[in-house]
C-alpha cells in the first residue's frame, strides 16, 4: 500500500540565501518531513494559496500538519495587539485558517504544532494569551520542559507518561475553541495540548515541537488515521 500523504504548511520568508541568490521563499525546517517519514508517511509541502482552494488542495492529501512559526494575528480572535506580539503573517494566517476549517469540514486528520495548535484554537473561536514568560529560555535556542497528559484524552492514550518535550513559544491558549478539550499541561498550568474528543475524528494540537524530538508516537497516530481515511473509497 502507498504511504499516506501528509501535507505540511510552510513558512513564508522574504529573504532566504541560496548560494549567490537571495529570494522570497516558502519553506519548512527538515525536521517536519523527516518526522512524517520516520513515522511511516510521505510528506508534501503546502505553500500558501488562495483560501478558497483549501478544500481542493486537501482532497489530494490524507492528513494535514500545520507547522510552527510566527504569532497568529490577534485580529482573528478579536483582541488588541500586545506590543510583544510579532508582526502579522497575513498570507499564512488566511491560508492556514482556511486549511484548518476545510480539514475539519472534511474530517481530514489534523495535527497542529506550536503556532499550528494556536491556529486550530483560533479557527474554532478560541483566544490566545499574547505573552507568557518561562517557555523561551534563550532566543533562537529550543528548550525542554515536562508536560503532563490529561487522563482519558487521545494524547494521554498515545503518551501516558509525563514527557520532556522541546519547546519554544511565548503565546498560549487562553479560551478554548468550540468543542476542544485540553489534553496536556505544563507544570505551570499552561495548556500544552488540545484536541477534539470525538474518537471518530483525529484532531490534535501540541504546543511543543515534536519535529525536534525522536518520539514519533503522536505523528505515527496521525499517519495511522490518515491511512484509514485514504483506504475509504470516495463517493
């Protein structure tokens, strides 16, 4: 059987060096596609497109990973901009929120990573804390801290123990979006994972960066769900 095809959203950078060239780029750190591959999937990148094409694009893949990156613009959750919130990533916001909504509509298995988890929460009407301390130790350097699963959740079924995870974020979930439940916390109470509790739908967000770790359990579960979906004939 072919490996499930997992779409990964991309960063959008105005300036990236390629030898003698300095060009605008849509790209993603290699850890993302390497994690998909290590967990049994095939990876394809989904650079920004017109939001109206999100459903058509998702019809070509079996699962979706919404990657980390810059802060979600607070305009999307009705908040004034905190001075510590990063510059708007307008193109990514529009595209990724459209992809998330299309994935939820079509029951495409979805994993949100860091910014991707926050975008999932916002897409479902939730809000974000625009700045927290203690989850970035050194700018540009990933740190680690423990997260505790919430018993009875999908995440706890996958990772039942307290786990040390690679983390780098200064924002966090505040009010949960519609239907979401918390499935892991940091020791300071910060929400570290959210999910839809419907066992028939695979929708999970993690605040940390599994692509910077060797634990493939979460990604392997996404790919298993994607494989089941890809085996179902399209009417």
